[in-house]
């Protein structure tokens, strides 16, 4: 059984790092262009310090099995709209399809509501639309924008 909790970046980052490497290897388009995974740890620490970073961590028998990382702040164009902007989310591959993603999103939604968030955005890589899109729609999200990229 996986349990979810809010955990501080400063306490969980080193433990998360191997999963971040797996996540990068699985979905990043940056790796295809020789750009290594090199998080701006100091920026995450600053966001943790100012209260805008939210780290939802799912654990099974003490080990991280899933995470959802996001930023909570007033929207730049809509000051009165406290907004949750996505960073990354991940469910360990052997645990996918077992409702863990739904449980993580439900836990996250309760926390966002508790904090007074009005708008919550999520995103996924196009190649993972079938799985992630289905999860998002099942959690009540509606697609509103597609982001495209071009490498120069």
C-alpha cells in the first residue's frame, strides 16, 4: 500500500535523485540533444523557503514509489488566482495502472483545496498522452492547450 504525504525538498531530494534519473531517461527530449539532467537545486531550495514549492511523495514500505512536484503562487496574469503550476510527476513503472496516479492526484487536490488554490494545471509529453491524458480526464481535468517544442 502506498501512502502520500507532503515532504520538504531539502529532506527528500537526495533520495529522489535516482528516480529523477529514471524519469529523465524515460521521457526527456533533452537527453536526445545531449542536455544532461542538472536540476537547479538552489532554485528548488529557494521555492521551498518561500513556500511556493509543493512536494507530494508516495511511499511504499518507506521507499518512494511516486511523486508530484508543483509550484503554488498567484498567476502572473491573474493576481487573485492562486495557481498550481506543474513541474513533474512520476509513478514507478511497476506500479503504474494500479490506481496510484489517481490516488496521488486525489491527495494533491485535497492539499491544493486546503491551501486555497483556484487553478491547477497539469501536462504530459505527447508520447504519453494515452496514459497520462486518461489519468487527467479521470481526475476532472479538461485539455485546454498543447505545447509544441522545436530544438535549435
